[in-house]
C-alpha cells in the first residue's frame, strides 16, 4: 500500500529532468530495497532523476549520519581519473531507508585531455607571486574545476601557509594551462574563545579564534590537550625514592572547559586569590590551550608544513592550576596522605620532557613531555601567554637541538647550552607576542615592583652580565638575536625567525654546544637564506662582546669584583657531576686578571664564600663545593684533556686558606711577569657560588741584583745602586724592602643589595 501511494509523487519527481549543472534539489519520498548498498541505492535514484548521470563518473565520497537516523550519502564527480572540484551529488535517506532529498551539481561539458601545459612548480611560483604567501610542492594536486555552468578547467590546487599570526588556511587554484590564479580561499573553520591575545597587561579580553581547532567538546586536538588539575580528594601512591611508595593527596587531571552551543569556549577570568573558584577555573584551561595552539601554529609556519609535528609528544598535554600537597612546602610530611588538608598552589611553571626524574608525570601516568603551570599568590601563570610560549619553546628545543646544561670550552666551564635554551625560549616567545618583554603579567606575582620577568630590549654583554646561571647568562645572547631581528625590515623578520629555527634542526645531535657554535649555525643558515640577517646578527653579537667569541675574563681594577647584581653579586660554579668531562675538577666560569705592579714578589687572591648547593640541585649526596684556585702568569688559563683528566695548561693550583667566610690563595710570580690570570675551580661534586674577588700584592723596593758575571751593558754603572721606582708611590727608597697591599678592605664589604630587574618562572 505504501509503494502504490507514493507512485504519483515519484512520477512527478522523475518528470523533472534536471539541467546539466542544476543545484535545484529533488524532493520526494521513495522507498529503497534494504539489501542495496547506500551508495548503490543513491546512484540508482540519481540516474532515474537524470539518465545522463550514469556517464558522469560519480565516485562515493562518504556517508554522514545524523542524530535522528538520517544518512547523507555523498559522491564526487571524477573525469579522466581526476576529481572535478565543485561538482558532486548527495542523497538523503531517513532511518527507514526512504530517499527524501537529492541534490546534484554535475559538469557535462568536460575537457578531452587531462594533460597540463605547466609544471606543478610553475603553479607554486604563480600562486606565491599572487598571494605573497609560501606554498609547498607536495601539497599540489591536479584536478578539474567547475568554474561556471559551462566552464570546466584543468587546474592545480595547492595549499598556502599564512603569515603568522593570521588564523587562516588558504588554498589557491591555478589554471594548469594558462597559469592564471583562479581563486584563493580560506578553508579554516575555527572555534573561538574569550581570551587575552598575549596577557592581561598587554591586551584586552576579547573573542579570539583558536589557532588549532579542538576535535571534541573539550580542549583536545591531535597535537594539544588541555587539562585542569582539580582537587577531588584523590589519594595516589607516589614513590619519592626514599624507602618505597607513600600515599599522597593529589589533584586529578580533568577537562572542565566545554564548548557552548556555538562551539566556542567562553569563560570569565578568575584570578582572585580570595575566590575559591580560582583553584580550578576553566579560563586558565582555555588560556593554556589558546596560547599553546598559537605557539604550535607559529612553529608550523616556520617549518612551512601545515600539519608538522613540532614537539616530541602528540598530543602534548598542558596542565593548568597545578597544586601540590601543602606538607611538601611546610615540611609537615605526616599530612601528605590526608585528603582533607587543602592542596597548595604550585608557584611556578615549567616544561618537563618526561622520563626518569619527571616530578609529576608518574603520578598521572604521563610518560612523555608536558607543560605544568601553577599559580602564584596573585597571578595565574597560564594567563600570561609569554610564559606559555616560553615553556612551549623548551618543548621545541627538546625535539630539535636537545640542549644540555653545561659544556666545557678552552676557557673553562660555561652554562651556554642551558642559557641558550632559556634565550631561545625568550626569543621565540617575543617573536610570537610581537614585543621584547617577557612575562609582564606573571612578573607581578614574583615581585610587585617588576614590570617584566626579562626583556630582550637590553644592553647586556659578555662577560659583563655572565655569572654562571642559565637565565641570567641567556640575556646577552637572546638580546643580540632580538637586536638583529629588529634591525631588519618587517618583511624579513619571519625569514630570520625561520633561520634560527632551521639552525636548531641543523645541529648534528650534540646538546653540549657553546654560544659560538650555535651562533655559527644561525649565521650559516642566514648566509643563504637572508644575508642581511647574517650581517645584522654578527654586528649585534659583536656589540655585545659575543662575536666572534665571548672572552669571559674580568679585570681587577682596585674594587672587589662581584657577580651580576641579579644573582645577589654571586658567581655560580659548576660541580664535577654537572658534566662527565669535569674530572678531577670542574673549571670555573670566569677568569680574573690582575696587572702586577712593578717588582711584585707575591700575589694574594681573595674571595668570599663558597656557598654549596648541597646536592647540585638534585637532592642527592656528593661532596660539597670545594674551591681550588688556578693561576697562570702572562697567559690566560686554558683547559685541555690529557688522557681522562682535565688539566689547566701550565697553571699552578692552590688550595685556598679559609679565614671565616674569606678565602685566600698566594702565588709567587716568575721574574718579569706582568699579569696573572686566576680561576676558581671546584673539586667537589656539587655546584656552588662565590663573590667579592680581590687581589693584593707585595713588591720589593728595588729590582733583583744583577748577576755579577753578567755583562751590565755599555754605559751601565755597577758601583752605585739605582733607586727603585715603586708603582703608584712617586718616591724612591734606598733602605729595607717595602710591603704594599691592595684591596684587603674588600673583605669587610657586606652583601650588595639585589636589584631584581630580571627573574624567571623556570627555576
């Protein structure tokens, strides 16, 4: 009965022969045999509507199911083995298998040949010239394009890479016979979020597009997943390495932020310490995803690959609102397993590559890398895009150049790998944000008087601001990179960024590299990609004392030599455990030079300290920082390997004598010596620090008596001693030897006031 009742409707529908490229839908209700494949049933219906459809090369392209049971069966049109872009057909079936709707737009007047007159590389060139964007040859596909009702062209279709930070996914269509660019369209369909473009200091709250679209109702995509650390009174068994597992109260990684009815993520900021909702607010979860996705897209643009994986982990987990047991901070370890003791905010942010030693990954069954963000007393670090970009770059470094912490060069130990890791993180953070200041918002949590954590718009130099700590030692190098970048025209800066990134890829797997080696890699890439950038970088590094190399020598001029003010005036010292080549001593970072007064017979070298790190920062044992002073006259100290041992060439080593907090080492110069170079090495396992470098010396009032048998020279008198000239005295002395001491008052100096103009959230 149902079929007979439908016949009039079907007859009416089939009498409507559709035009060759008609898009007018067929509407009816036709039952189809249940044994037929959906695409077969759909093709039969389309052929009955228009008999010519059978010869037009319909290829099944998919079936989409709706929530009410409807199915949409789709076809692409193909011709001579190529798709016809813009042509196809779709049939809608209900849950009973009845055809309800058919639409088609098919090309009939098709070209006789699929042979292009241009190469794919020609299409790339024409598209790039037309748009000013870059294209990738592997993305080029040959196809037919239904341009108009009776106009079908053989074309190249290719993807283009947008100029960051535009959130677009452009596609170009180029005529394969004439080279005409027929169309450039944006394929991007993105979700949005209520977000700060960079941070609450530099930008306002507004609706902004997510750079990488989530693939679910939560903030999850194939490359990033955003998590919220929520206190649900969970107890986990954690092994701290001290006698077996311990029950510990921890937060759980959950996804609270969900898309609204429009597919967007709209939450209000909750960064008020007095508001309990701050502990697990959704805004921080969205902020982490927004900024991590923005950074991911930036590095993809530098790679020139729209779907490039730029970090090791896919997806890369991000964690906001990280909390830890309060007992870990207070020392009340008996409360670690009490779920009723509130968790304490983790006042820091860091990237961990995972693996052995990961502090949080094992608790949450994360074996790979992750970005862990907590909150300070006043500011949530995930709200500051600069900090997110900084930590994301650490993940990029881990996937490319794999920088270590310390390295040895001829001058001694230097934390160049770790410093460049921080410098690159600051540099790319600033390149993404578009300004040289890092962490304007997060800095207020560290110190209300701070306006930034660090700034690349600095005048820092080597050795003037080098002290052996990675964050502070990074600034002269990252500042040099930024200075070179800003000297270039705006149009060249993306190429400069890409060249820096290429240099990370070009490093041959060695993470223990020096400033000079990585700068050399960058200039080598710039030499071919952007010669003007090479010149700019060399000039910027030369201005900062870092090109062609950084001489880490400081001269004593009468006042005590302290380390950088940001380090409390201390110089940091590596321990033997910081690098395998530091045996039997870890060389010093800095060398100190003293020009000897005339007729010096003794040199005394003094310093304050040392302070030991106590386990080298790893919480283990090992011997404490044990200074050993090396001195060499008239030639700078150089370190080389002799078999398995590290030696300071032709240098004398002295164990300094301790008096309270003061240390002194004494050297006797050879006759005629003009200068002494001194370095504080470390024969202990653990790192340490020292400050207050001073020199003093003792002189005779006359030169040594000449050898009686030696030729005194023409016109010389051996009968009357010549008066001795004492440097700085302006007098002559004919009697007993005189002792002169310089700089001893320096030992009485107190601590220098610390000026915290740069600090870091990654300690």
